């Protein structure tokens, strides 16, 4: 039976020679041949139906993927814009988002957020608290601004305001630098873009950041201790104002010379039984300034915690860079040895081949 006969057999259209030959069979053999032929034809149609359905499904899938690649089904992953035929669009975008989230240095991100929150709280509340202090000194203690060449308490407060501006700008930039350093020392970056060369410059930068962060940690400890002084002073004044009925019979005075705000020759004080004392206690400036200094102290404490967290992160990054440098040297030595062994084997193989020929 030839190819044409087989094709007619599978399609159910029999040629005349097969039909004529089948008519010469006995009745029993003719029934058996007809049953076998019908069974074979039914199985063939079932197989052809399965192939056709699978083929139409593949064609529909190709149409969907082609429309997706052209742009009808989106523009790819929203983070990278890449298209990959290995996965459908939702799975591929999900994998892309997982990679993007894996890149983030979460420890450095947490420390940066804590640092920004602490610095913002300290600078904002500290600035407003200093402005409230100037108002209290001028309205109730009758402190007058001295000439330009004299350094008085009001001039010192103005200098502290400019220092706050500098601290806010400096630590905003420093937080960005530490965040960038955390990105470059994250293992997920190496998984995405391959191994990078650990240079001596990179190790020096990591060591420099550790030293600088430790210095800033000590500086913020000093700032926290310095901020606790006005909190203590205002707490004493606020306590006197809250217990005016208790100290009504006593003659207590708040003298600025005790706090070093004015010179010894100047007498700037407010006593408990005076009208200025009651006005100061009833005003909103005292209560607001006291709570603003408390918030500034909390911000300085948050900055101290952020510096400690940065020290831990930078120390871990330094250890990672150091281990990566050692591993890189080991890989270089191993590759050289493997290349030497390969050269030796190739040389011996050539010598044996030459000796054989």
C-alpha cells in the first residue's frame, strides 16, 4: 500500500482498487476488515481532532503573545519595561517586582528614615523653641538685644538657628550618601548585574564612612546632652507655674544669671508673686516652648539611634566587602590553576597524538 493509499485510508476515502479487492473477501473476513477499518478511521479522526484543537490553542496563544509584544497587552514590567516570553505578563511583572524589592538595602533604608525623622524633628522643633525662647526673654525678662559687636544671649540664639539650618542640609546629604553606599554593598545588586571588582577605593570608602558615622554619633550624643539643658530649665519653670498655690507664700525668683544667660551685673529675674510671673504662666509661649524642646530632645535621641544603626550596617557591609575581596582572590587563583591544568592536558594530548602519528 503506497502513500496515496495510506492517505485515503486515514481520511476515509478509499481508492477503487482497495474497494474492489475488498469485495473479493469472504463475508466473515469482509466484516472483520470493515470493523478494523472503521475502528482505525475513528481513532484517526479522534487524533486529528486533538491535534487540531491543540494547534488552534497554540495559534491563539501566539496571537496573544504577538499582540502583547506589539503593545496591545501592555508595555511590559512597570519597573524595567522588559518583555520575556518565558512567563505570562502577570507572572513576569511579579518576578520583576520581587527583584526590585530584593535590591533594596532594608537596614540602610530603615536607618535613613529614622535619621531623617530625627533630624527633621530636632531642627523643626528646635528652631521654633528658640524663637519662643526669644519671645519669653524679651516680654517677661526684659532682655534687650546688645550691639552688634557684643555676644549676648539673643545673638547666640540666632547663631544656633543658623547651625540648625546647616545640620538639616548636611545630614540630608549624608543620609543619601549612606543609602547609596548601602545599595552598592547589597548582595542583590551582585546577583542582578554580576560580580563587581572589589577595589581598594571601595574598601577605603567603607572604612571612611564607618569613621565619619562614629564621629557623628559622638556629636549627636553631645547635641542630645545640650538639648536636655533647656528641657530641664523649662521643666523647673513649668513646675513652678503648675504649683502657684503651693509657692504662693514663698518668695521664689527665676534669675537668668543662674543660667549664665546674662552677665553678673545685669539683674534679669521674675519672682513668683509678681504680675509678670502670672502672665508668663498663663501665656501659651511657655507651655509650647517647653513641649517643643521635649520634641527636639526626642529627635536628637532618634538621630543617635540612627547613627548606632548605621554603624551596625556599615560594619556588616565592611565585613561583606572584606570577605568578597578574599573570595575574589580565591576565584582568581583557582581560575589560573584550572587554566594551567588545561594547558598541561592539552599539551600532553598533542604530544601523544604526534607520537601516535
